[in-house]
């Protein structure tokens, strides 16, 4: 049977299964397994599962995933986000839209030690939204700022999404994590500029604070930030300097988070067990999805569809940048209707050869990929952060959140355009790393 025909049939069956509500891991895993069996025979088809499990997933590099997940769950359970928000609120509260800007700053700091967008959004939905509403902020601004700021944890390392992209594409985890630092900071700054412009244009949506905090009080508030900063610096400093691998840095970060939470009496036994259980469940879920994605990738490889797609796209009467922009637009549209992390598992094995054939840096494309994942997390109707915030703060309706998220989506599009126009935003730090 023609491998190309089998490939197209496989893609059609996979889309049908997804439409019927079959989980992503089952859809891509089943199609990949059966398709590979059809093309390569029973013996190779049966051996591919064991081969992929051992050679692609049961590897040392993957161990960074549970470590980052556990570190984020410990920080989430310990309530350190409250201290981070208190500090940023003191320092930024008097700015236009100060409480919303403080939320962005706190989310960036917390994300630098947490790595989970959902945990960051849930944390500051509980802390920041009631505070903003108490001071008369419009619900749409209060909720949308938390929804958007939560996505910073996807870009700012330690980012689990970056690690997964690196595993799928066989890229350096260390370089991808470091590549997210400057883009993450730029993303946060653009959010803050947007909030400032919003507050100046519609002052009734973000009343100015008039609390006379002294410099002594502001400096005292920083004591709540040092723990999170220390964890972030331990992880990133170890990776950037080459002193340790991402796995070793993740282990040290997870240990530091646990020690700080326990010594500060912030982590009761019940919360510790819950953090451990959630870490195991999330790790197993990611493991299964990765296994399915790799099997699907092997199937795609023997169909030669990725290579044919790369040849087709590179032959179009468009410059490489035009093809890249078209790919990004497709991802943005897909992100409005599907979970973007699932889209990454589905599409990267197919589209990655095209990116290489066009001559683009795979680390830079990883940053672009994470940015469109951010956009998918806040874009109606299926952006996951919309529902996280809605479920955490019942007083805010989904309509309120959707009414305010539009400007932040535009800000994300501007940020993506800057990443495309200036690749060195993402590549400067990885190119100066002291380690491999």
C-alpha cells in the first residue's frame, strides 16, 4: 500500500477520533501504532511501543519534567504567591492600573519558580481579583489581567512546555529554557504597558490607589519575594552557568522549594501528600501523551508526509518568513478551538522538518511555538485559563473575562510579531551560555 495514502488516511481517522471526543493520547497513539503496523509489518508494529518507551521516554532528560511539576505544586500548595503579590502590590500599586500591573509582576516572579500556567492563574485569581474588585476595578480588567498573566509561566523558565517541545524535537532543554527568559520579560512588560494605557484611557476601570506606603514598608515587603527569587535563580543560574544539567537544577529547585515550604510551616502534611499525588498524576499523563506522540511521529516518518509537506511549503512562491507567518496564523486559529498543548503534540512531528528545511533556528521556533500556546490558553471559546479563573472566582462571569481579554490577545500578537522580527530576543542568552 502507498505510504502517502496510508498517511493521509491516518490523519483523517485521527481527526475523526478527536471530533468524536476520543482523548488526544488515544487518538494519536492508536493511529500511529496501527499505521506503523500496516506499513512496516506486525513484528515492527508490536516492537515500536517498547522501543519508543525505552529509547525516547525512559531517558534521563525526561526526569526534569516530574521535578519541575513537583516544584510548582509545592509552591502552589505553600501559598508563597500571597507574599509575592503583597510585595509587587506595594511597589507597583500607585502606577496606573497598579493592582493589575502588580498581578502581572507577581505572576512573572511566581512563574519563574513554578512553571505551571494553570497553577499561576489559579493562585492569583484567588489573591488578586478580590483585591482589585475591593478597590473598584472593572471585573473585565481584573479577571483578564490574571488570565493573561498566568500564561507567563509557560514562557518564563522553568517551563514544562519548553521541556516537552525539546523532547519532541530532540533539542537542548537547557538552551530552550534559557531562551524563554528575555521573551518572558518582554511579554510581561507589554502586558504592563497595555494595563497602563487602559487605566489612563478608562480611569473608572482602574482607580488609583492612595495608600501612603513608606519606603521602609516597601523594602520590608520584599522579604516575601526572596524565597521565590532564590528558587528561580538556583534553577536558571545552574543551567545558564553550566554547573548543572536541567535535571540537576530541577532537583535542586524542587528540594529548595520543599525546604522553604516546610521550614516556613507553609506545607501541612496533607498538602504535601496532595502535591505529591498531583505531581505523579500529571507526570503520568504527560508520559503517556509523549509516548503516543513519538509513536505517531514514527508513523509519520515512514509515510514521508512531513518531508513531502516540507518540500511543498519550501516550493511555494513565498519567502521563508511568509511561510512561517502562515504557519503561525494557522496555529492561532487552531488554538481558539483546541488545547494548544495537544496541537503541539499533534503537529510538531509533522511541521518540524519544514521549519528546518526553511532554515529557521529550532530554538527560536520553540519560543514562537510557546507564544502561540500562550495565545491559545486565553483565546475564547476554549482557552483553559478562562475556565481556571472562572472556576476559582465564581463572582466573575465568563462574559466578564471574555469582554476584557481582547486587548491582551492583541498584546500577545504584538509580542509574537516582535519575536519574529527580532530573533535575538530569544537567541541572545542561549548563544552566550557558559554550559553546553
